[in-house]
C-alpha cells in the first residue's frame, strides 16, 4: 500500500538564509530613520513624501505610514501638503536624556560591581570596536560601538524593565551622539580615554572609582552636547 508523500519541508537553515523582504512601508521607514540619525537630513530640514518615495522606490502610501511611525517616535513633525519637518534636538531633550541616562546607568553601575570580572571582558570588546571604527574614520560605527559599551553595563545589571527603557533612549542618543562626534573636535579621543579609565576602575577593590568614572563620563557628554546647541 502506498502512502501520499509528505509535503517537502524547507530546512530551518535555508529559511534563515532567506528572510522575508521588508514591506514598502518598512523600507521607507528604515531609509528615513537612518538618514535622520546619521544627520543626512539634519534637524530643522523639511523632506517631502515625493523625495522619500523616489529615494526608496515605493509609492506615497507606504511613505505616509513610515512618516506617521516616525512622528510617533518624536523624530518628525508632519505638515499636510508640505512634508515632514525633522525635529531638531532641543535643549530640553538633551537635559531629559542626560537625566534619564544618569538614573539608569549609575544604578546599573552599582548593580554590576559584584560581576565586574565578566563585565570587564565584554566592555574590552566594545572598546576595541570603538578603536577600530575610530581608526577607520567611521563615525557611525564609532557612535554605535559607544552606545553598545554603555548598553552592556545596563544589560548586565539584570533588570529587564530598565534595559528596555534604556533601549528606548537609543535613537535619541544615536542622533545626539552623531552630532557630538562630528561637531566636537577631539570628543572621540576623550570618549576612548574615559572608557579605558572605566575598564581600569573595575580592577580596584573599592567601587567608588568605577562609579565616579561612569558619572564623570555622562557629565562630560552632557557638557559637549550643550556646547553644540
């Protein structure tokens, strides 16, 4: 007796190699968001639906969906029949982000101290990535590695809610970080030096040098960002 053959199954590995293509709205969203974060469209500039549609090869309907999503994230403000204004980074936004960073990062720094040996190894990897990006002159990669350095500390604290909140700051930090690295000469070198100092502080028996180095780095970043206003 013969049995009907089972439908052919696609191996999991093959499916992973061929992920579903992003939708038109997703492509438009990713394109414009990347352009905003990398300062291709700086704060205060106006972009039209037609510009985005032409750049991404999609129609205006998915572009509108993408813009609505970006407006909800606070990155643009929509003006009917005119386009989207890229929201400039305000002094209030800088202050709010810095305050949120201090609350989350200093709490995380205290929590991770008992696990500092494992943390130091991870941070050393992130710092190496920063140095490679800096040597290559890749500011976008440098800024991403810098954010990853900070996020590593927050994630290691083990509080998923705080890690999620910190992740929500990521886009705003990326935009601010890009501006600081591009417009403030020498900030990249300072960031590398201060991150190296944080690693060294993890070798101490007293947590105070580590906590002080984390706080000082955030305060220095705040000073640089306020200077760029």
